C-alpha cells in the first residue's frame, strides 16, 4: 500500500524498518512502532491514512507475537539499549570514515540512519541531550557530505562548525539508495517525541518535550561517543582502530584483559553512591548486553568492568 502524502515524514523510518527486516528484527519493529505512533499524530482521520496506519498496527502486533521470546521486545529497558547501541555503532562507523577522509555513499547512509534511529529512541521517552546532539550532527553531516559529493567538491573531514548550513531538498537523488527526499524539503523538522503507553497493547501516548529544530552554530570537536559504540559486523565495513592495524582479526576480537582486582571486588567502606551512579552503572550493563548481541566481547568486558569499578569505588 502506497504511503499517503500526509505521512511522508515517516517514510525514511519505514524504509529503515524494511531494510532491517531480516538483519535485525528488533530495529525493524521499533522503527515501525515509531512510524505508527508518529503517523497517528500526523493524520489518523483521513481514510487513506487511517487504512495505512491500521495495516501498520496489524503488522506490529504480528511482529510482537513472533518476537515474544525476545527481551528487546518484552522489556523496554533492553529494547532501548539495543536501539541506542545500534544507532551509536552506525554513528561511530560513519564518524571514523569521515575523520579518515573516506567519503562514500555507505558512510552518508550510516550517518543518516543513525539519526533516524535517534528519532526512534523517543518511543522510550524523552531523548537525552547527548543523543539530541548526536542526531543533529549526524543528520547535518549526511547532508553536508552528500551535497559536497554531488557538487564535485571535497568535504572537510571531521567535526566542523555547522554555520547556517542549508539542508539538501533532493537528498538521496541520483541513484543513491540511502535516505531519500525529506518531508517539506528539509531535515529541519522532526516529529514530536512519543512514549510507549503502559499495558500489553500498542500505545500512542505523546511524550514530553519536542525536538529542537535547525542546525546549531556549534563546533563538534568535543562530541562524546558513549561506551559500547563500535561498528557491528552488519555495518557497511568494519573498521579496526589504527593501533590494531596488521593484527589478526582474532587478536582484535579477544578484547581487553580483565582487571584481576575486579574479580573479587567488594564495595569500599564509606562509598556513597548517588542515584546518578546507579543509573550510570545500569547503562554500562545495558551497553555490555547489547554488545554481546554482536559478539563484541571486548566492548562487553570494558563496560562490565566500568560498572563494577563504579559500584565498588564510586568512581569511573
């Protein structure tokens, strides 16, 4: 069924869902959930739109049944970690390529896809400021590099100030299979955030806050990449850190050695953990769990060690 014109803002999220149908059904499910929730806000009354959304809702219910034994679907906190970690993996892959001056369609698509998945994170609640910044930067970088290549110019690699850049209104044209034309001719606007409503059904409850619009005049030289953000095997090309160049793949995948002091770790006397410490430790554990889904042992060990150290010493 063709996408009604009123629902064009969700077309790229639906395309991402389709691309991950077999590769990562969890990503596919949450992209469709975001698209459905956002579509309900855009237009749920026009007959064509309502028919499209009902079909999408049925598809979601079917996927939910098929994935009923998957914790990323049954537990929101696990699903949140799965989507966030995958988005950051795509971001880091594209960022590594960008900083190395390797400009190509796959890295553009990875930047843009990571920004779409940051949109999808809003089904779990309001986005963190860090994720909002990653989304802005990734979406702008995708547009900037695409425009440079389209015009036969060489993009400037790495973080640069986004000074009043105009987003392309034909992004994805000329045979590029990545992100297609954006709604209303730009990437400036994004649909409002949404939350999953409680209960077993599919919810439409609007979430707090809204997405900032327009590219900020900010230099991103100090942009922070959260732990666990390493390119998975199913990104366009897996890059090894320069320090690992020339080593066998097995040596790179073996991961860091476990700190022996953490094997028998006990909380030190006088350590007072704050609610923020517990939240941070929980995030490290979520990143570790998500990394294991990609058999990324090194990242899992690193994050588990960070969680242990934080819980036992109160310091990272």
